[in-house]
C-alpha cells in the first residue's frame, strides 16, 4: 500500500472515531439541557462544565441549585447521567432538549449546603428532613419545636456540621402509562434511605412529564448509619441522662397527639415497636398506601403529618414480615381525670377547627381517569429466567415493589440480584415464590 493510500485510510479511521465523538459531545449539551428542563420547576440550576464519553456516560460538574423561594444554594460536586449512546448519536437537538429517555439513571454526588445563607437548611431541619426521611427522626420527646422538630440549636448539638448526601435516581417506563422508580439517598454517618414505587401517567404521549404523574403506593426503606446514636446521646441528656426515659417520653408524646387529634391511641405492642425503632443501627421497611391518589406535585406539598393521616401503613424491621399499623380505641380507665379533662378540651377545640374548615368554600375534587388499551410496552417479560443471568433486569414482587439490578444466579428457591446499596453494590436474595414477573428493557 502506497503512503498516499495509508494516509487516506488513516484519515478515514480518524473520521470514523472523531465524528461520532464530536456528535456525542455536542448532543450531550442538549441532552443535559433537556434533563435540567424537567427540574426547572424546583428552582434555578447552573453548572460549570459537561464531560461525555463514548459509552454514553455524561457528567455535569460544578452544579449549583437554588430552590424556589430560598436564598441558600445547594452545591453538587457532579451529576452523572447514564444515557443510551445511540440516543446521543442519532437524535436531533430538539428531541434531546424536549424528551427525556424512557429509562434513565442519574446520580448526584457530594451534595452539600452552601454557606451563602441558612434559610433552606433551617427549613429542612424544621421539617425533620421530610420528605427525604419519614418518621420525624425521633423528634417526639426531645425536639422543642412545634412540629415537633428539633430547634436549630438542637440540630447543632446532634450534628456538629450539616449533613452531605449522595442521591441516585433510577426510573423505567414500563408501558405507556406507568413508570417504575427507585430513589436512593445516602448521608454518610447518618442514614441510608430508599423510596420506590410506580407513577401513573395521565396520557400516553411520547414526551414524558413527571409533574402530572400520579402516585398511589410508596415503598420506604430506612437504614440507620449513625444518626440514631448521635440523636439518642443528645436526647438522653435532655431526659436525665437516660435513653430509656427519652424513648418512653417519645412514645407518650405520640400517644397524646393521637388521643387529642384522632381519638385513637397506639396499642401497647405498637408503642413498644415504635420505641424499638429509635435504637441504633435499625432497619425499617414500610409501605404507604395512599387513601386517595395524589399528583406528584400534591404529594410534594404534603406535610409529614398529613402524609401519615392520608395513608394506610404496613411496616417491618429488617427482613421481618410486614404488619399493618392499626390504632386502638382509647382506654379511658388508664387515664387520670385531670389528663382526661385536658385532652377532651383540646379535642373539642380541634373539632371546632375542623368544623370551620368544613364550612369553608370547597375546592373541586379531581377525577383520575384510567385509560385502558393503546399501550406500547418498553419492556418485555423474561419467560426463561436462566437466560437473563448476567443481564440488567427489573423484578416486581407480590407486594408491588420494583427491584432494579443485575441477575447473578438462580437456584431452586431464590434469585440473587446485585443492586445499588449505600455507597456501592450489594447482593440481595429474592424468593422465587414472591416474584410476579421479571422484565428487561427493549
């Protein structure tokens, strides 16, 4: 081959590599813009640079997010988005800007509060980090705020510095009307939390929008990674240096709230289980079945108290069986007369407030319409599970919980799946009898 031909071949080879890389790099800008467009309703987003690679990984560096209504910003070291390389290579800029993918994994690394203000941190602390964490983080019996919540001074006593987070979101469009999602939240030395479930879309248009999706059931997992010890040590100091006194007082405060505002109380077993949930290194699973479906933007505005009121709840410690959370009628014989009088007066005042609320002008109730037919599946059901070993799959259990991960092995009774857990991957075992279906993205 002559030198001239060699040069031509070399030029062609360079072009074959350079042109796709240039297109992917150029389209990554539009792709990131499209993803950010779907987050704009939350606040203002800025970033310093975008890095892309041929395997479809796009990394946004130096991100600053300022939530609506606040001065304080959230600093994010980087956002990693795993995209389909074919989408970056063959899609036009307009579609990349307006349409998010049907399946996506997005990771927010090293999230912290900026020091330019304190208003957002104060708001998060006042809500006991709801809706990130459920359960008031043990504020009953210790927190001096009205929610109840810990005061800013108490938070500084529990955590010397404000927490940092890593967050990863996975979602998959199962069919034209349903999106499975998994949201992992880790705060090192504090907690690891997972929210998962299925969102229902109100139409089957190609352009996915999350703001008008509907949520009916949510799955919650909370693993303590050190926060409970720090809180227990602090709250014990407020209760005669006794953790036992703090947990009993915490349960008693909840009982008072339930008796006054709901005319119910925790049975002894439930009270004991609540006190156990305050212990160190505890793992809690819960299923929240909303009494009425909520649009996702309505759910985001729910207070923690209203969320619990509007949900049927099942809970379990670790891998124990779920138990329905059921309140009991008040045993008035166990209350002294003065306590009874005080609580009844408070209950009457609450009844008057509810009556005034009921007489206020009503807002039109929404009707959620479920459409049947016209679905175009984005996933296919795997019939022979053994053929999926080594593949990224999604499993749905009898309880409805979606599990994302790589199928590692199968034996006579269980599946072994590698899934995201805390800072890395972990293998989990799922009983075959609990699996409704196994699917894979097309």
